[in-house]
């Protein structure tokens, strides 16, 4: 199996911002319920659909191979890059402030707080609030030099045939795995009903934060973190032949979480001084004092 080539700067950054992928998701699934804000008010760029999104998915679908994912798991899941206190980690993430986002000029931590606060306001369990607070922490991969297409984007299984329900699925024609008989059949390296826990997903911030949190949060929260970008599954119903009954039971939690991620942005930041004691206690309840990246 072939390895990805070296990438030029242009190839590394096809999007003007990481959130441009999320803009495209909102266009694809506008019927989702939007808490507190009309759907039409989100992602209102005065521009036509961007070719950069297609270019992003061309790179993503071409180079997210089974071998590539295994290499990234070996590289990053040792968690030997950095170690820092939890609250310092949010400041580290804030280096990804997105100046091009038309919805908000708030930093990454404020977006995570808004997601968590929307979940808390609706009375969901505190572990779901924490999932909202942590769900984008995996984007620190960009600060370790990872290209955008290996950090964000719709996720999908590798090691088996690519579903045509995946956005821009035509670009998988350029993926070496599509020509590998070991990996291009419906099941590929998997067995029917093996369960998503036995399926290797494409590499990105979802998988990374799941692996970071897997010993700290309840199972529904872990599904929210690991599969919230797996739209081919939770929005399109693809890959049913890989699911087990546990996946089907957990699906409701993934669907519950996603609208809070997509629609919780608001130009008014949360009052951190007022809510800080709650979140300090919440983090202390579930997470270790320091996080390893």
C-alpha cells in the first residue's frame, strides 16, 4: 500500500479556516433543529459555494488511507507531544482563533463554552456538558503541524469500501485503497456486525479526543466525541452492516449532541466569572489534573 506524498503549503491549507468544513455541513443538513437561533442566520457568507471545500475533500479522500490512519494512530496516540494542566490546554487551543468565521469573533474556548452551556441549559447530564466543552480539543493536531484534511472533515471507516453516502465520494477514486482487493470490498478487513468499536475510522480531531477521553467519560459521551463527524452513519444511515446493537443504542446520543455543536454559536460570550466554579468542579470531577497530547 502506498504512503501519502509530501504536501506543499497550498495543499495543506485548502480552506480559509477549519470552520469552512462546518459551514458545508450546515448547508448539507439545514433541517437540523437549531437551538436559540434561526438556521438561516448561521454561516451567512456573502459568497458562492467555495471550490476550496471540494479541494479539501479531494485531499481528504485521496490520502486518508488505511496505512495513513495506522501511521497517525502510532504517532499521536502515544500522547507524548505535550503535557499541561487542563485549563492551560484551552489557552493552547486558542492559538487557533478563526478570524474568518462570520458567526463569531470569539476564541476556541468561548465556542466550546457556548456548546457546553447550551447543553447545560437544556438539563442534560453533566458528562454531556463536559463532552461539549472538550469536543473540539482534538483540533490541537493543527498546532502539531497536521494538515487540515487530517484534522477536520466528515469521518468514515477505512479498511473497507467507501460508501457513496460520504460527501464528495467520487474523490475516493484517487485513494489507493480503492484499488486494493483487501480493502475495497464491502466488508474489507471487518466482519458483519463487528461493531464500530472494532472499526478503524479516518484520522482527525474526533478520534484523537475520543482516545484522550476514553478512560474519563461514560460511553454515550465517548460516542458523541468519536462519531459526531461520522455523518454518513448518523445522518445517512450508511454502514449498517458494520453496526452491532450497542451502536444502534448509542446512535440516539450522537444525534442528540450534534445540533449543540453546529448551532450553539452566539456573538455574546458566556459570563466566565459567573460559570467558572461550575466548570472547574466539572473538570475536576471527570478529568485528571493534566492532559497528555
